[in-house]
C-alpha cells in the first residue's frame, strides 16, 4: 500500500474546460494505481510548464512533505521542464513517481529530465541558427514565409523522429487511424503543436515516418 498526492497540469484554460489533456492524465493515473493504494489529494494547475512557482504545485509539495507520501505525476513534463527544479525537489527527499515510467529510479529520472531539456534546447538553437543564416543572406524574415516554413518543417521531422517508438507501437496495436489516435491521446503523447490527435493527424505523421524509412 502506497500513499500518493497527485499533480496534474494543463497549459491553457481551454484545455482545462474541455478536459483535453486532463482526461488522458487521469486515465494514466487510474491505470497506474493499485487497489490498495491511497490518493490523499489531487492538485491541478492551468499554467505554462515554464513556471515552477505554480500555486497548485507549491501546495502539492507541501502536502507531500507533511504526509510523507509520494508525489505521483502522469508525465514528467506535466511537472516541470527544468532539470534544476526537478533535482531540487528530489534533493528535498520527495519521492517522484511518474506513471509513464513506473520503474524508473531517481538516477534515471534525472537522465530523462536532462534528455528532454537538451532536446528542446537543440531544437530552439537550430531554429535560431537557421533564421540568422537566412537574415545574413538578406532575406527579410517577416516578409518571406518560405524560410520559416522550411525551418518549421525540419523541426517537425525531428519531432516525429523523437516519438518514432510510440508511433510504431500504436500502429502495431491498432489497425485503424481512429484507434491509433485514441491510443496516442490516452498515452498523452503530444503532437508537434501540442494538440490532440485525430485520424488525419496520425495519417500525416505516419506518412512522414514511412518516407523517412525509405
């Protein structure tokens, strides 16, 4: 038997009202919990993951310390995007349990956070570099959408590669686009634009995936 305090986060008020994101997070938590486990309380923030001083998160951490329970989160990026913040929480003696990585220990939790942060940094740096090179060639970025389009396309391709394993998994588990989109939403796998999956979205991503495999 384990006592948990659960933390959820969605980025926008629209997601909070519609249930997009929240439903899949709650499903992940529900599937993770065992009948003998206890949820002491749940906290939810509707705020960007870039900010770590979220009201709900702060209250959640206080209760975890007070009750000496474990902090349960559906996905690591729902908690924080900063390695330093995650490390600081762990250093306080708080046990973080991630539904999508149930068997990950503290060491690998640090690694996962590092990989995620580094991937976002690299994408950002490549985007800035491409725009700077275009500007050096005399291209007016504000008036030339083709440059931004090429940069965005490359970033999207790299993003698709980063979730290749998940895309292959859903294709092996379901033979319909509808079924695959449902699984991706349930697993809380984000699209490139951090939106919900639809059959046509899956079709487009699978096309890029197959093209890259040729």
